[in-house]
C-alpha cells in the first residue's frame, strides 16, 4: 500500500502526464498548443484500409465532446495527431486520402472556394509516410491550421473554413473510417 501511495504522490508532484494507448501507440492525455493552451484527449481510433492498420488518429479539444456539430462550431483550437503504424503509405495514397476526404464531405461550391488552400495543403506532402511518422494538424484561431511532421513545421493554411473541412475528413458524414471517427469522438 505504501508503494502505491508513493507512486501516486510521485506522479502528482512530477507533472507526469498519463498516456492513452491504441495499437501500440501511446499519446498524452493532454497537450499544450503552440500558443500555450491546454487541450485534452477527446479520443483515439485506428484507421484501417482493406484490413490493414494504417495509423492511429487522436483528437484533442479544449473540452471533451462526442457531438460533431458542436465540435465544428467551436471557435477554439483543436489538434488531430496521426501516428503511422503501417510500414509505408506512399505520397500518392496520402493525397488520394485527402482528396476523397474533402470531396466526400464538402459541396462542390465549398470545394471550389477551398481549392487553392487544398492545393497548398497537398503540396506539403512530398514524400511517403512510414511507420513511426507523426503528422500534427493544429488549428489556431486567427492563425490557421498548422501542419507539422515529426516535430518539424511544414506550413500553415489560413481559415476556419479550411480547418473545419480538414476536420470533417475524420468526423464528417462520410468519414475516412467510421471506427476511427467513433474512436476520435470517444465513443
């Protein structure tokens, strides 16, 4: 019993962040945005394609929610973290996934409005993703969606409309993977 009390006390005094785990990928229960705001893990799920585990997707929000409409209408920050577990996902496969995700969840008029920013976003992905790679998409109001790969900033796409369209790839009416959507929503 003393050991348990000591371990809990040590965790509390050292600022130890508990971690969630999915398919061998551990993620923090809370993170700080680039602007210093705390976001909490809303949920995480597994992206599968043809029975192959591709990546673990984690959604961070200021407060937990399983209501997609409420999440998309929030003016605050969010982060989607993709931890790749498949040996290699080619650039072409990544771009095809983005294309399908945007087209399946946006109207033709919205896609046309977003087209230049979608092209800018796609240009950030010049190489394959391999097991162990981490992509971060962090929406910061008034700045835009920051894109980061393996701890290195890639670029920023402006606009809340783009951020919501990107988030709908995973949470929209036609998500990339229904199980991943449920997991990211904490269901």
